[in-house]
C-alpha cells in the first residue's frame, strides 16, 4: 500500500511539475497592443507610422479600406498607396468589434505577395478617426503584420 501511495504522490508531483508550452501560433486570434509592425518579406521590417481609411467597394462588397504605411499619408491624394492595405466589409462606418479574417485581405503595394486574410478588431470610432488592431500573415513565412493603428477617415 505504501508503494502505491508513494507512486501516486510521485506521479502527482511529476505531472504538476510538467508545463505544457505552446509555441506562438499563427491562428492565435489575440492581437498585441503595440504599434502595428511586422515583416513585408524576409528581412524587410515594417512599422506603421501613418494610417488612413476610406469608404469604398471592393470586389462588389461595401466597406472600408485601410492603408498602413511607414511614411506619412494624406487624404489629399486621389489615389492612396501604402505597402499594406486591408478591407473590412461593413454597411456603414465600422462599429467597435471584431471582423473575421474571411473578409479582410492584406495586399502588398507591389502585388508580389499577400496575406490571404487577417483578423481586425476596431476599438474606437470617432467622426474623424478609426482605431483598432490587425493581425495577419505568418511569422514563420516572414510575412506578417500585427498591432494597433489609428487611421484618419478620408472623406471624398
């Protein structure tokens, strides 16, 4: 009986001492709060300095397109370009909440590659600004974006 008790105590100690760790997974939907940053391709780091958004149609769907850039952007241009763009489908101004990775897509300006989907969380909406967080791509493939942004709303 003592042997069984000793075995049980030892087993409990061993199993409680084991810590199961999970490597960072691309399918983790938690989005970091730091300024959006990532990698455009292997070795090309990217940190968002400026962000804009405007209401538009994209493949027949209405919503907002967001432009994230490492350079200052202005709404004055009739054609806005930025290294990373994503679109969220919404009937009007986006509301605070999460948007499925099925709707948004991130495209590189040079069209060389893309993340086929991202997770977007809108955290604050005012008359002139939309704040949120985005996560897309894969760190394992050196193509990803993750973090917070504050996008000025461009009106026509």
